[in-house]
C-alpha cells in the first residue's frame, strides 16, 4: 500500500467519527471571503482531497499530493528556504 494512502487510512481510523463528519462538513461548505495579502499558498497538483483545479495558489508543486510533506519534503524545504 502506498505510504500516503496508509497514512491517511491510519489518520481516519484514529479520528473520532463525529469530529470527522463535522470537519468534512465545514470544509465542503466553507465560503472564504477574506483574501490575505501576506499569505503564500503552496499546493500540490495531484492533491486528491483538495483538487488543484479548484484552488487558487501562489506556488504549485508538480505531482504533490495532500501528504506531500512526506514524499516531497526536500522540494518543499527548498521552496520555503527560497521564500525566506
């Protein structure tokens, strides 16, 4: 099993189901009206939880998924170092 899929499965299995239902409802119905000027959004093009085509981000990571901090750590670190 893919490491990211196993990690997600473990997280979901360890999460309280009432809380998980609440979180998913909040995410699905979130209507953001504030655009923060000092925010830098880094998003993976292969994120299957928050689909890239629906996201406005400043920096995209090719083939980065929702857990790209695990499998794209070096690339993310390089981006953050460059920003700092």
